[in-house]
């Protein structure tokens, strides 16, 4: 499993051996980190909802979910001027509420959703907006690997059955950049997480976006043992659902080295390197 870079020790020695700096080994290590190609995953602070920006080393960007409101100011502040791919993990308003604003604000190359309709005004309005756009490529959420520069996005198999609740038909995506990896799966609950396991689709990962905002039914011990995340990020805001549930937080802390929450830490950005190392930056 990839591990986060230690500050000293064997890696610092290795850097010295290849001639990166001859002074303070910590400085040499920072130089190597700052100059090595890296990808970014930014978990935006959108309140009680999800919006995750993925950016490749060459600056290509994708957005998975768009929160309950307009996230464009945050995206613009991060330097986004185009999105190669936009994904709606499932059609709940806390994931697609800001999608129309995103489509209006940026050129978008392709759009993916789980093809499971909803009856809400938010969903129907978004569908009307999408149907009027002939410049978008629609991608079906079937098992496939998409590329974003040097980053790959592996779309996991959806559980069969249109009668499933929307949460358990959330699109799951494994993001990879060399040995660094992250798993995003919308509001997946136990049924879908178990299905991912049955399909052998849960890899050993560096970062996990907590499914369903850290809910009681958004994790299983078997799923966490398979994924073995080092970092768990819980996107959420003030809510009346009891998110994150104490049982979920205990399970995450028992497995991961670090657990972050957007309601406490603000925007959380992971800078991942091909060798599996990474840095975590928080807004607060």
C-alpha cells in the first residue's frame, strides 16, 4: 500500500544519494516534492453535500458532484477555466444542486450520470438544461477507464436493478496517479459497498471520500478492510441527519491515519505523487 512520505529516514537518504541538495535533508525533500509532477483532489466546502475537483498534473480538470448550491466561485478561485468531465454520482439535490451553475460557468467536455431518473424539480431542471446542450458528450456509467492527462478514472460497476434506492446506485470512481489512489462513491450505502466488494472492485487506496457523509449505513468493516484508506475525508455541513455518525467516525479512525471534515477543516486538498506519497492541505 502506498504510504505518505516521511520527513526523514530512508527517503531523505535516497534523495541525497541521487544528488538532490547537499544541505538540510528536509529542504531537499521539500524541493523534490514541489518539483515532482502531482495531481490534486480538492474536496470543496459546499455545506451538506459533495463536490470534488480532480486535476491532473497538466491542469486538466474534472468535477464529481456539484453540491447543493453554486460552487463556481470556489472553482474559479482554484483556477479552473474548463472541465473535461462532470459527473453526477446520483440525482439528489445535495450532489446536483449546483450543477446547472457549473454548466453555465465553464466549458464542459463530457457529462456522466447513473441514468436513474428522479422526480424533483432540481433534477428535472438539470435534465432540461442538459438536453439543450449539443456540445456535451454523454457518457454512460458502465465499467470503463477514462483518462485525465496522466490521471485515470476507473468507473466501478453499478449494482443491477432500477428499483434500488438512489444512494445505492451512486457512481463509484477510483482515481489513480501512479501509486496514489482515491475512491469516491457518492452516497453509497451498505448494499452498494457490498456489491463493490463482491465484484472485486475495491482496491487498497490512499484516500477515501466517506460514502454518504459519514452516515451509519455508509460503511462496513469489510469494505474498510479492503480499501485500507490512510486518509478519510467526510464532506458535510450542518444537518439534521446525524452525520457523521459516531460509529462511522470510530471505524474511520480505527483504520485511517487521518480523518478530515469539511465542516471543520473547510476545503481539503490532497496533492498526490506517482510514487504514492501525498500531502494534505486544509483551509482551516
